[in-house]
């Protein structure tokens, strides 16, 4: 087949305006000042204006691309429509010289150059068929979308369309939503893009978009095999150079960018990733190394993520991207300027209430940026004529103002609160540390058999309680103890190792029994440890409250650093990188996972920029301080393994469930009323059924798993590179059968959806009133080597001791502002099962499976509502209790405490 020849009509009408900017408009009018006079189409010369405006108007013709054929060869005329998303500011948002040149290209009908690629090779020559090429010209704009059209003539022997290549003739990138080709006898060809297409002036390589039909590598049509390989090579890059904003390159690097050696004398942080500090890998940016610390990457105000990983413009403009960035870079400094004394605590409890009733005054110069960043929290107090940051009262406190003080609520939240991933069954007695006693002191716990039996009223022995699965624990002892002395050298924070024991009562609710706090030997002093219990005397009762504040600070830190950041955000980034590097965009597994990866790399980059970085929010507001990320690395090394990220395996490993083929989900819960597990297992099974249907369709034979070269490379790269520091650890499933793949994919989808929702979207509900979940303990226990004066003051005014232990005013308000943003659902949130991907709709079996998936998720909503209304389920229903809705699939925008997005997008 001969190379197609383009035929362009040349008829034009010209109108020239002087001194006016280039604009996009329905009439395709362009304004400029010509440097020379050129003949018009009628052979006359345009007269140069003398003080009056002249106009150049051009009506673009229909450009038809025709492949040269013999007179007897049949052909089909088709129309390709490329839909481009307008920027949030509209096409008027970028008025400059390159914009003017782009306007001219639009007027000339040369905006996008399309190459239609045949799916199969030429059966006669064995070569790729010539592409059908044509320019798409701007046609119309509606509802924020611009359509570009191209008329094409396709020879009969061209066969099925396999892909389209696009060259963007503009000087700026475009977000292409979809391409539709109408006119084929067999129906419309749809190509879902949802991707940025770079300018040819940034990169001359054309973008490749495959049709919506998915193929395993072995099933790839012959005409697409080279393109499939080429696209994978493109996104892998070569591992060199600093990445540019428009690029789509996915590569790995260690976490060597959370320190700031060049910006602070105390800015050096250890590199996370490698033998010394095992850690998952992040996306490589290629920024130059720090001048002061060659092991660290230099800091930047923006961090590269592959272009399609960035927030959508709606999300970026109306919600999380800009909002979170503004909170971090404007609100936090603004609060510091208002609350000048960084160490000042709250003088009394009414001052804490004032955050929700009176607010924090805003200086006039701060109002604009704060109003943009925190519109939900910035209120005009008309009675006194001022503006203030007035925090919304969390629903938990709105229902029961004193719930944060109650032991029963402290215990209930281990099952139905913000961190339901830490509670464990006690399987052995006595409690004993596994750390070296020569370094850390005697390993035996001071929570004794006698103490437990006394506190539970002598209704059974400890041995009976263990056997009957009645004793549970929050155990941060061995994880924290090695860091205690190091952290306690920092100013403004105190760390202990802790154990908290609970008893499962006949009502199905947990009862706190005892807390043990431990400090290892230091400076010639022996190990200190002490147990604390709820008592009926005033002094013991206040010491119990102080001990709970320390435990809650430990749980808050573990929640944020491990249950939330490490196990969802951080662990998922290698899955995303490997999927893009090893699975073609046309691979069915890539298309299954893609919606669960949206925006995760962008939010992770923002976290490295200002949340987990040196002297960032985590370090300045949580107990481990500058050692927070080191603790995160230790937890990854000691605790993380892939198979335990599956909810059933996680519950079994913590002793909260045991296998039982006769029970729902094949598991019997040791605490029957465990709201997180009850709802989570339902969601897990729904996800697993959907994944099973999907995998069974594309892999009807087990041999297809082993022969899928992309799939095997993907799983190998996740294990040996992305999580390479754990490659020899247990817990990595083989990938030999469809069942293996189903287990792996269900785990990944669960982590990105249900797990993340459970630990993220309740943050403001449960921690917005910070005494319920303080992030830091700033003072020692008053039985740990305190002065006589401190003890006397405690006896005179015990409330002061608790307030001094709580976060300072700046720490509390900063974290509250951050949690408000992190708990928010975006207006364009994509919820699990809410809408199918275009690829699935066109495959009837997959579309039917998705409809079942979506239907079961809607059923789950009703099931959760019914559970919350069941008065017998006392861990989620009762006087003043917040219903458990964190795994309820759908939600409206805002802070709602429910809704499971597809991906980790905030």
C-alpha cells in the first residue's frame, strides 16, 4: 500500500486586528500585527492599517486524509474526533507568544497530527502497514471539552484499527480524554486516553494510544507488537538525568529526599532503603545531590511525578492538591505567626473548647490565603466583627462531649476507630520482651497474673482468659523501646515503650485493664517500668489518664506512620511503578489496576515535600520527632510482609480471627462485634469476587499465567526491586496459577481502597478533638523521677499535668488543620465500583461482572446501615456512639466519615 497523501484545501478569508491579544473563540478569530504584507487569496495585497484595526479571519476547511489506492480498491470514509479537556482557567488562561502560535495552528487546522495504526501486519509483505495520517482541526467547545475532527479514508485492506499515534503541534501539552472513530461498517472504534500529550517541541516522539480491546502479550495482534514493546521502553527511561514535568518515566530510587541538609543545620536524615534502613522504593526524580550531604537529594518546591500521575485539574483546583499545599505552606506559617510561643500549651480545658466556639483570630494579611486553603474552617464572627479559624466540632464530640475521657470509648476505638489494625490477641502468658536484657533491662512485664485477675473481678484465671481468647493487647513495647532514650534527648517530647491490656467482657466490649510504660537503662539509671490501672482514688485516676495520653500518642504515631503511610501510600508506590514499567497499557491487568493507582504518586510526593520531611508536620507534632521515619523503617523491617496485607491474613496473624469453613468469609472472629472486620471482610469478598471474574475471563487456562511475560516481570520487579529490601522475607506468594494472581490483585486493590479508607477518612472525626488522640506526649509520668515540687503541683492541680502533657497550641491546631484536609472527599472523588472503565464496558462478560460488583457494593451500604442500627452491636451502636461508616462505599464531598475511593488520592 502506498504512503497516504494529504490533500488540503487552501481557500481562506482573512481579517487582521491590531494590538489585540490572541484569543480562542467560536469564530476562530486571530489577532496579530503582521511584519510584512502578503498577498491574499484573491491576488490583491492587504493594505497596512493606518491607525485603524484590520482583521484576519480564517475559516478552517475540512481536511481529509486519503490513502492513495488503485481505482478498483474499495475504501471507507471515517471521522476521528479527539476530545480534549479544557484547562480549569479555560483556553484564555495562557496568553503569551507560544499561545499565539498555537492559535494559528488551530486556525490552519494543524493542531493534532493523527496516525491510524493497523492491528495486523500486511499478510503479503509481513511488514507493518502504512499508517493513515491526517490533521485534526478544532471544531467546537462544550462543557469544558474541545473536539478536534479529522476526516480519513481507510482502504478496505487496512483491516482493524489497533492504535492511534498523536503528535501535538501546540507548544503546550494537552489532556486528551478520548478518541472516537465513526464510519466503520463494524461499528465505532473507541480509544480511552485520559492522558496528557506532550508538545512535539518538548519531545518529538508521538504518543501511542491503543484501542479499548485488551490483550495478553501472546495475544497481541501482529501489527501492535513493536508498538507495545516501544511504549514500555519509553516509560522505563534509561535511569539518567533529571526528570522533566512533561515526561512519563517511571523508575526507582531510595528515600533520600526527606532530609534538608542544605536548608537546616539539623536537616540531615538517614537514607531509607538498603540494608541499614530497609524501605520500599519511591519514584526517581533525578534531582542533583545536596551540597552538604552527598547521600541526600537536594530539596525542591515541586517534586516530579510522571505526568499522568498528577492530580486532575478539577481535583487540583478545587480540592486536595492546592488545598493541602496551601495548608502546608501558608496555614502552618500563618498559625505560627498567630501562636508565637511554640511551646505554649492550653492553659485550661475551656481554651480547647474555644477552638470550636470562638476560634483563632486571623490577622488581616493572612485572611486571603487562609480562606482559600481552609474554606470549611474560616468563619466570619459577625458578633465581634472579626475573622477566625473556627474548627468544626467533630461529630464524635458533638454526640458526646466527654466521650474522649471514657475508658469504654478508649477501648471501643481499638475496634471501630481510626487505627483498628493494632489490637492483638494475647496468646501466651506471662508477657515478655524479646529484646536483649543486657541492653534494655529485665524482659518481664510488670502486668502480673494477680493484677489481671483482680481487675477482672476474679471471674476466671489468666490461664482461662488466655485459653478462652478474652485478653487483648496494644503492644508497642519492643517496637518503641530501642528508640526511647534517643527520642528523649529531644526537647519537647517524651517517649516510653508501652503495653495496654484489655479484657473482652460478656457484652462483647473490651475493658481496659492495665497500661505498662517502660524506659530502658540510661545514664547509669536502671530500667524504669510501672503499671497503671483505673482506680477509685483520685491520684490513681489522674495517673491513669496520663498513662492513657502516652498510649494514645503511641497509637497515633503508629497509625500515621505505619497503618496509614507505610502500609498504604508507601507500599503501593512500587506497585504503581512496576505496573507502568512492565505491564503494557493494553494489558488487562494494567487496566484492572489503573483506577486504583490514580493520584497516589502525587499525594506521596506532597507528603515527602512537607509532611514526612525533616522538620515537617510529622516530626514537629508526633512523639518520635526527627526519628519518626526511622521508626517507620524499623516497622517495615520487623512487621511488613505482602501476604499479611490481605485482610483475612492480617486478622488471623493478630489472633482476631481463625479459619472456619462454616463461618461467613471462611473466618470466625474472636470478637464477633468488630466493626472494622465485619464491614471490611464484606468488602474484601466483594472485591475478590470481581477480581476472580476478571482474571478468569482473561486467564481461562493456568498455563497462561506462566507464559505471560509481562505479568511475570511485573511480579518479579515488585518483589526484587520495588520491595527489594524484603525480597528474601516470607510472605511473597508464587505467581503460577489464576488463584495466585487473584490473591495478589485482591490484596493490592484492598490496600488501595478499603484499607486506606478505614485509616484515613475518619481522621478529623476521631482526632479533630485532639485530647481524644493526642499526637505527642510532652512530659514524663509523674512517678518517673520527678521533683517533689512537680509532684506537689500535680496534687494541687492535676488538670495542669494533663494539659502540659498534651500537644502545644501550635502542634494541636496545625495537626487539626491538616486532618481536616486529609479527611475530605474531593468533588470529583472516584468511588469503588461507581463507574466502569471504558475498556470494561466494551467487553460484555467483564461489563456484566462489573455490574454485579457495583450491585453488591450498593447492597453493602444497606448492610452497614442495618448494623449501625442494631442495638445489640454495642461497639457501633449506643448512647453517644459514632456509627461505624468508614467502609461504607459511597459518600458526598467533604468530611463525611464514609466513602471508599478507588485509590489513595489524599
